[in-house]
């Protein structure tokens, strides 16, 4: 039977061999954390390699994702669908072993990590998911949701500001099923961290409300096991286990140095490491007794079978709850009547014909959706009264209340976005979170990671232009809408009224393969009249809202509050005998994905006289108006004044749109 040290050395050997073969990578962290990983995965982790999606599995997050060969080694050794050939193909095109762990590439990888600090934040989201799902579904004697989230993180994650945001909230919420391991090796890319990182990290986490296990020898299996047992005995607080490790453990000349952080060890050092560790096997060679010591397939099958029995008893006792759990968590389906009920909500809002701010319309839609979409979980980064993300009957998550559907994130925009990613990845929820559009910049990389991982999160971004008024240019978004449109797989909706707002919500909920940003006004906007065809075409991202008889000689395009200006210009120009069409463009990427015939029907190529209107930067609109068209926008920052005065000052008036159109004559 292989010893613990031999099992851990298998990780070290695979990691240094794969990095060497790829001629790039990070061997230091996997070699340093191998002993901790061996104890966690062999003695505590509840998982089934044959079914990586088993809902009651423990989650493992490698926040310091540059050490990706650690998780690839673990997945390969324990029996996941990750053959040795994939390890040999580390960091190569289309391999299942990319340079950083990527969700969707590799069975068993729970989230994409590498941007430091986001992994631990995703883990917080997963732990929130476990707590809320348990609160919604568990019943006395029937604990169908009962699993841990384990996270490895390094000094770099600790230094990133997002870790402060997330870990502070985790302590406040009392996430007792979250266990984090700090790889305290004192090394980052630049060298020894005492020159730039001298925080008393254990005190910091104690101040957050975490349970802290200090000074654990990360190379002592018994000490690591004792620390994990202590962590699991604390149910009302997350735990930080502070493990002292040596980066590149086993490499006689490079261990303890930043030289092994992000570069291959080299053939000579690898040979010396093999001798130093007593590892007598060749590159990518794992003896059968080592495989046998790691194999988790039988234990995983047994654990899942036991849970299946638990769930069967639950289903017998609570058949309706079990059916809902299967829909939300196991299948990930929307309610069967979602489309019917969402369409009824849209029709109701259309019939009301209300002039209102789209943020206010959004709140009404949220309240309507919440009546038949129990997986919807809202939140705001301390702006709920402004974002209008709460609704009658919402239930806030606290350290004692887990049957919840709303999260007060506090002033933590980036943390909110990355926590939403973890919550979505956990399964069973459709998260949305709100902030001002301008502060999407704070959350930017979390939004990008949501798009990269194809997570269907919804970002509610209000106060969408200079129309917010007196708070001035620090709070007035100019380039943010266009910058969000640049993110691949991110759908951006900027609706012009309550009806488009409702459609945007419906389409964003229905989208299962990526996030949506919903961009809403502070100021009121008028209701636009539509026939049934126009109402249906909103979902196509762009459509003809107002038209002339025959073919148009001028097309006015707009989004959001500026659609009203285009409609005003239509009336003015039509009165002068011009043949004008107004196109509302609430979601450019959705429109761009339509078939050529539909796009031609909306924007006929023969009509080259086009004016676009949007209270933001102009560059993106030229793809529609061409070099001969005009854009009424603003390529500068705003000013502090009432919103109406700012629209006049910066030329967002009917008269100015008319002048822009006349300039094309």
C-alpha cells in the first residue's frame, strides 16, 4: 500500500513533468500544496468521479489557478475522465488541461480560476448556494443539501481587494460549510512577499468573523487532517486554515524560491527532485499501487448511492418539493409555464401603457417574475433603493436565515459579480445583482468571467446616462454601455420603455448560455405604442418602431431614453414630407444574430441616410450608420446639473436630431 507521501509525490511528479513538457506553467504551487490536497481529497472530499454533476458533491476551488496541474493531477488520479494523454498535452490547443482551470473544458473543474481572488469569491458564492438551497429544500430528518466548499488560495489571492470583499461577507453570513486553505509560502512572482505583504492575515479573518486555524504545517498530513476536522466541527463560521508550505517542495535547488513559481524546473532539477523525493518512476509514469491509493470511484459511487436513498425517502415524504428540486437543481430547467406567464406579464405591462423610469418598470417585472420563478435570487451592491432590486415578499439572507431569495452584498460590486458566478455554478439559482451602470467598471472582470463561463447571470445596471443628473461625471456613464457590448457572449439590453424592459427580463431569464446586462434609466420615459408584430420583434434586439408609407429615405436608430427623441424627430421630419423610419435597438448583439433577411427588412441597404442617437460614446453605432451617417452621442465626460438641463446642453434634443438628419441632405 502506497504511503501518504508517495501519493502526494505523484502530484509533484505529474506537475513538474507536465510543465516541463509544455515548456511553460507553474510547478511551485502544486508541489507545495500536494500534501494538503492528498489529505483533503482522500480523507474528506465527498465526490463521485463517475458523475461530476452529482448535486450533493463537495465543491473544490483552486483559487490560485495558475497551479492548475494540482487539480488536473487530482482529477486524473482519483478517476475522472481525464486520461494521461491530456496531462501530457498540458497547455496545448484544445486540450482538457488548459493553462488555468476552465469551467466546461474538464470534468470536475468547478469554476474558471486564474484572475486571483475570484476563485475564493466564487467559493463564497457556492457556499451561499449550499446554505440557501438547504434553507429552501431541507426538512427535519431529510437533509438532501449537505456539502462543503473547499478552496485553496495563495498570497496573491489574499492581496487582491476582491478577497477582502468576499471574505468579509462570508463571515457576516456565517457560511459554516466553507473551508479555505491559505497556502502561506511567502512567495509571489516578484519574490519574497515580506516586501509588500505583511498583513496579519489570521487576525484579519478573525475580524471578519471566521474561525481560524493557525500555523498548520502543510507538509504534515496528521496536522492537516486535524485542522480539517476542527474546521468541520464549526458550523456557524467559515474557516481559514493557515498552512505553512514550501513552494516547489522536493526540488533541492529551487524550492522556497520564486524561481519555481512560474517556470519549468529544468531537466537537471527534475532529475534531482526525483532523487530527493525517492520517486523512482519515469515521466508521466504512475505505479498501480499509487493509482489504487488515489482511486475514488468506489467511494464516490457509494456516497452517491447513499444520497439517492436519502433523496428517495425525501421524495416520498415531500413529492412536490422533490419535483421542484429535480427541475431546478438536477435538470436546470425553467418552469414549464415560464414563457406563458412571462408573456402574460409583458402583455399586462403593455396594456398599462405607463410612462415611468425603466428601473421602476424593472422592479415591477421582478415582482411579477418572482411569483413563478422561485430560483430567482436578487441582490444589490448597497443600492437597492436606487436600483429597485427588491420586491414585495423578498427574503434576505442572513447568518441565521437561509430560506432566502435576496442578498445584501454591501458596497462590493466586484465581489457581488464573482459571488453571483459561484452561486450560478453551484446550481439551482438564477442570480441577478444591481449597481449603478458606472460601477460596472468595478465589477468588470467578474462580468467578463461570467461571459467566459457562459453563466446566465443578470446584471441590473441603473442610472444609465447623464440623465442621472446632479451627481456629476463621476457617476454619469458615458463609455460603459459600449464597453459592455464588447464583451463576447454578454447580451446588453437598453430598453426604451416598460414594455421593452419586460421583454429584456424575459429574454435574459430564457438565455441559458451566458449573462445579460440590463441597462435602465433613472428618469421617466414614455410608453411607445406597438402592434402585435412589433411587440414580438422586441425579442429580436432591433425592430421597426415607427414607419413611413413605402421605402424610407431616412432611418433613425436609438436605444433607451433616446428612442423618444427619435420619435419626436420622426414627427417633425414627417411633417416636412420626409419618409422616415424609427428603429429601436434595445440589444445590438441580439439583432446582429438575426438572419440576413430580417436585418435587411429593418435596415435596408438601399437606405444609406441614417442617424443613430444614444447618450454615450458614438463609435459602436457607425457599424449601422456607416461612414456617411451621423451619430448624436457624446465622446466626452458629463457635468453636474439636473438631468434635463444636461440633455439640452449636450444636444440630446429633438431639434438636434433633426439637424443631424438634415446635415445628411
